[in-house]
């Protein structure tokens, strides 16, 4: 079959076969080529051109934009991290890494980006450990208070049994020990065993 040539309006001068290069409507990414039959006076199908895309190596993809093929970086599926807060971002479109991201993963929740690498903010890490220790201390005391509440009422009314009185004493000593814990060693605090 005859090879087709296009006129200045992009229409076939005569019927025949033409190799076309297809691209995605939205992204412009090269999706393949095929030999297309064109009748005389018919133009190219949508999202196709007659210019071959550049050969791309691994990590790059051919994109058709504004009538020109370009080889663009392709990091799709990779995870990068925001340099402002360390949040993970999965790349879903071709192109360079998004602005203000790095492929380097932060090691801790308290890491800050110093324009080259992640650096752990030790003061913030310590403050978080202290908050967690304080919250744990409050939770342990709250749990113990809920356990001893009925026994304390029975003690005030003079109707507590001797075994419950011993349990109340053990729990109250436990509460005292938890209250007296030095939280400055957080996160390495040895909490007492529950009675």
C-alpha cells in the first residue's frame, strides 16, 4: 500500500498507510505507535502525531506537549518527603521531584530539613518524650483511682473488709510511687508493677 503524505492542513493527499505515534490525552505520555490507514482528505486520529518520540532510558518518559516531544524524568510510584514537615508524598505524574521534597526519608518524627539532610531536633524530641511520660503517668494514676474509688468509699463508711483494705493500701502505695517518678529521664522510665 502507498505511503501517505499530508498536506499543509494535515490531511492525507492520497489514501494509504502512515506510521503514527500516540500519546495520552491528559499527560501527553507516549502510548505506542501503529500503522494507520488514512483515506484521502482525512487527518490524523486524535492524540496522535507523525513525529517519532525520543528514545528514553530507564527513569525517563517521552511526553508530547505543545507539538513537541520531550524526554522527561519519571519518578512515578516513588515516595518523596516534604522538607517542611517530613510528610510522605507518592509521585503520580511524570516530571521532576515536586518542589520542596526530597527522596531522603526522615529518621524520626522530630527531624528537620537543613537544606541538605535531615537533622533530629533533640529539644523537640525530649519535649515529646516528657509529654508522653506525663500522659502515661496521668493515665496510670487515673486507672488506679478508678480501681480504688469503691474501696475508699467503703473505708470512709467503715464497711471495708480486711482483704479490700490491704488491696486499697497496696494500690495507694502504687499511686504514690507513680506520682513520685522523676520524668526527666523520659523516655527511659521504669514504671512500677501494678498490685
